[in-house]
C-alpha cells in the first residue's frame, strides 16, 4: 500500500521517535524511507569558514542525516537520503508529489528546542497543501506510539472529502487486520431550542447514522472483519478525543478539502484541531481536485 514513505527529518528528539515509528511502518509495508532534510532558505545560513563560503544549515543537515542513517541501518529498513534547500513546507509538498511518495510522516507539536519547521506550523501547512496522505505524530512526554495499529478511528460527516478519506483508511485497516471505529457527531451546538430544532436534530442524527453505515459497508466490502459504530452528540473535536480515549484508538484518519495552491483545510477546522490535539497519530487524506 505504501511503497515510498517521505520522512522530513531534523534530528530532534521528537523526530527521532517518529523515525522509529516510520521504520515500523516501512518494515510492515516493505517500503523505502526517503529521509529528507530541508535547509531552510528563509533563514540566513551562509557564512565564511577559513576563506571558504559554506552553508551552515546544509552542513548541519549532512551531519544529522548521517546520524539518522546509522539508526536506519540498525533498524534494517530500505532508505534513501537527500538534502535540499528551500522553503520547508512548500519543498516537502512538492518533493512528495514530484517523486511519487505514497505517505508523508511528520512530527507535530514539537517542544522547545525543536527546529521551527517541525514545531507544528510547517507540519500543519503540509497537511493543508499535500495531495499525498500525511501522517502527523504529536510527540509529548506522556504519549507513546503503537504499531501495528489495532484500532483505527474514522470520523465522518458524510461529505465527499470524508468518504474519500474513509476509502483510503479502510484499505489500510484491512491490510492491518485492524478494527475500524466509525464516528459521526451530531453537533448539538448548532441547534436551537424550538420545535424546528427538534426536527432538525432528528434529521441530523439520521444523516450521521447514514454516514456511519456508508463507511461500515465499505469497510466490510474491503474485508474488514471488525467494525464499531459510534453516533455521538456534542462538538466534533471533543467527541473524537473522547472516542480515542475510550476505545484505545491507535490512529485517526480524516479527510481534507480545498483548492490547489491554497490552504486545503481552514484554520480552526475539525481536521486541523484534531492534528493539533490528538494523542495518537492522525492520517489526513486530501480529496482529489
């Protein structure tokens, strides 16, 4: 399913954890990891050493990549490396598309000391702009990564974007022999207190049920043998986080939408809030244009 996995890497502690996680996925998928270091051209990095003009960030990248390859050699995965210059988010997105990458794996919500292109803002930009699926991993001290994923959560609102993402996720789940949890949330905050709201609420619950059943049906048709339905009332992000916590979810899969060259997901959207706050990896899948 994933033959080529792109891993933007800067050698930070969080990135090292993600390197191991990406390697586990690569082992399972028999994939090649493409380790990419982006020397950020938006920063002033050129200097003169002993009369020679050098790019300090490129040199730093060479050292970081060399250390990472030692780890990859130990882990026994197939890999290639490249150091490029450019604006990090744009470079990552363009590299993934140009070289036919099947998955981008990136840490997000980095801690103090992590270089700025991996502290979340660039990861979120990649999520918004990438036509290639992106697996973001939020590394915090009290969180751990589990692979193979045994429980996969697919939130859906019945939209084209969420249905497209669900197709990708159920294929992934079938390959992993994982349990698929399908969640649709009836957002009660959008309803008022009058009779019309009661009718609207019933319609919303019916739509949520239909959305869940659509995904469950596809999962079963793809060979997924274990599915769990969740219809909840509340705000989407809170219910997603509650579902993760209550069901030992290992990864969440969501769709993103948008036009080429613009942010695929709006700032503050459910997908972006989930990427920022979920204590497990989030796999975002862009709707084709």
